[in-house]
DNA sequence: TCCAGGTTACAAAAAAGTTCGTAATTTACT
DNA sequence: AGTAAATTACGAACTTTTTTGTAACCTGGA
C-alpha cells in the first residue's frame, strides 16, 4: 500500500493503522508508558526491526510520543499522545462491532458461514 | 499479515479492513447497489483481480452481499449488508479523528510535523 | 562483553498487478 | 447470413512490487 489513491482522510488513517502491529501496539501502550524492550516482551512475535519501524510510523502520525533519556544504556519511553488516547475508543468500537457481527453470523445458518473459522479455512486452504 | 497472533477481535477486524481497498469499496457501496464493473469504474486503480479478491473477503466477513443473476453476460450485484452499514459510521469516525489530529498538528509547531505531507515526504524519499 | 535502542544490508515471503482464458449473448460490419 | 469483437464477472498462472524477517553492526560506560 505504497501511495494513496485519494485525498480521503479515511484512506490516510487506514494507511497508518493497516497491518497487524499498529492496533496491537496501541493496545499495549494504552496501559501506560512502555519501553522498547517492554513492547517486545508484550508481543514476542514482532521482530525488532518491525517494532522500530511501526513505532516510528505511529510517532510520525502523532499517535505515539517518544521520550529519550540520555545515558547508557540508552533509555527510551513510549506513550500514547492525547490523539492516540482519543483513537482507542474508536478502535474498540471496531472490535465490538466485529464481535457482534460474528455472534449474529453464528446464529443465522447462512450459506457463507462468516466468523473467524470461515476465514481461517479459506486462508489455510 | 497471514495469520493472527491473538484471538483479539480488534486484530480480526484489522485483518479484514487493512489495506487500501476495503474501506474504499465500503465507501462506494454505501451509496447503494453496485456491479463489478461499476466498482471498477468508480475506482480505476484497482485491478480486477484485487477487486474480486477484496469483494470475496468482504463477503466472507459478512460486510458485503453478492447477488448473482443468471444468464449471459453474467450479472452480479454487490451491496452492503446490515453489518456493513453499521460499520460505516465507525470508519467515518476514524476519518474524522484523523482530520482533527492533522488539524491540531498543523497548529502546534512541533518537531515532528505530522499530517499528510510529513508522511508523504518520508514515503517518497 | 553486555546493556538498550536502533540502523543497515540482504533474503524470504506476501501482496498486488498483468495477462490469458472462459461462458453465452449482443452489436457491428461485410 | 457469417465472422469478428465486445460484454461481464471472474479463475489461474505468471511477474513485479512491497513488506517483513534475519542477522550483523553501532553507541559508550560499567
């Protein structure tokens, strides 16, 4: 998703939030200040490089703040900015929406079984 | 973003909505019924393969419904489902959030200029 | 030599784009 | 009337682009 195809703010947000890591990092950061190594521990599947890259992206977007404390070993702290905190409920709303969609889909015996399992099958097949 | 790293609904939604196309297609579909070729015309930069793939993904997720009318040339209509329509305001909220973040960032002369231009520079460089 | 936090170069994987083929019917031309 | 090309919504194969991962290097003091 290199460039934007429109000047639409929605496309711009999605460019930032797309992918596995942004929402996950925001989720952990909303718990409070975290350091680089904390975030790696919280989420061992992200690579060192990806974490650095994603943090930088979120910082550029104004969602995360980075505070560097001099000295060695270098210490850096990450926090959500005010904008970042404002984003949290919006993301939660998406999660809730999906939860209700999945629940409803399980109820209605419909030809295309929705929910996680349906997509998992297709992906793994 | 092949597999999920958690069972978190947020990660699941993001797997569906990530990328350039899902929100864009939802945006066009909220205007009403569209056919495959309509969607291509609305958005000439998407390839027919991607369009087919994304529509299938949204259909599996229960966001889009696909109605096939027999005969040749085959005619197929796409619509947002009820769940899809419920999703629209949530996506809009993200867009509004970003708009306000960008506006605020322009105001505060801060060392990391946020907003579109900052990211555009980094991307193009 | 290790710490923490990062960057860089290179390689692997995944996603996206391109092209070709399919079907039955319609239109366009000779 | 007969042939060619367009239509429509894809699927499959192949190629290119983008993203992600791996591993190594860097800082400079204890």
